[in-house]
C-alpha cells in the first residue's frame, strides 16, 4: 500500500471546465504536519506539536468529529483548501504556510478563490483516487504569476486551526487577467492484493 499525490493545472472557464489541456506538475508535496496528522487519526491518539499556518504548535486529537481535516473551503475563503502564492522559495517538509499567499479579491495581485471541491472516491488501476480542485479567476487588472501552491486542511477541535499538508513549487504559471485557471491535487491510495 502507498499514497501518492500529483498536481495538475489547466486553463479553465469560471465554472472550472478545462478549456486547455491538463498539465502535470512535479510535486514534493507532503509536509511534516501531514505525517503527524495521519498518525493521529490512524493511531487514535493526540499530537501536541503540530505547527499550524501561523507556526504555532497545536494539539490535534483524533476523537473530534466536527471538522476533522476539512479541505472543502467555500467560495472566497482563502484560509484553507487549495491556496496559491507567488514565491519561488524552495519548499521543505517543515513548511507550515505558503511563503507569499495570493489573497482573495479583485485588487492588484489578488485572485478570486472559487469553491474548493473534494471529489467522490474513484476506483483506478491498483487503488482509489480523490481529487481536490479549485478555480482561481483573475479580475485584478493585470496578470498574476503563480509560483507555489499548497493544500491546507482546517481542523476544528472547538477552535479552528489550519495546517499546510502539501506544498509545491509550480514554476511560473501566469493567470491572465479576466481568465481562470483550475488547480487540482489528485491523491491516490494504492492497494495491493
């Protein structure tokens, strides 16, 4: 058994329908927080030292049922789900936030964040996959170059915390003014029988 993650992007309309080919990008994704959180849920224990997106150590408990590691962020909510940024700083497993987050909006240097959608589980050769996707629309008046992307999960144990669980450099991907681009993480769980 194994778990992989791939990152893909395509020029799209505002509803997320690809109007250009999907391009696969290199990934180094999983962060230390992803490993810590996975261990908590698999072992049904607590980890008191998981750095959130503000670089504050938080306690993650497996028994919470309100919003365990939610990725499905609402439209305009740039605090979790798929996030994009403009920094080309090398990523590490210890990263806890994007280096330069692109804010939601229509002002200069901002993109409109669409709803972050988590697909149903789909059977694929050798396992199963889940796709997490989000449309970003540029109405800022100028082009914006995306250079980094992350997957941020919201955990709610009475207080909401956000954890960066995947972080990648994209190269220079220009989101042209008045156009949209969809990014998607494809998480595949491989099973062996």
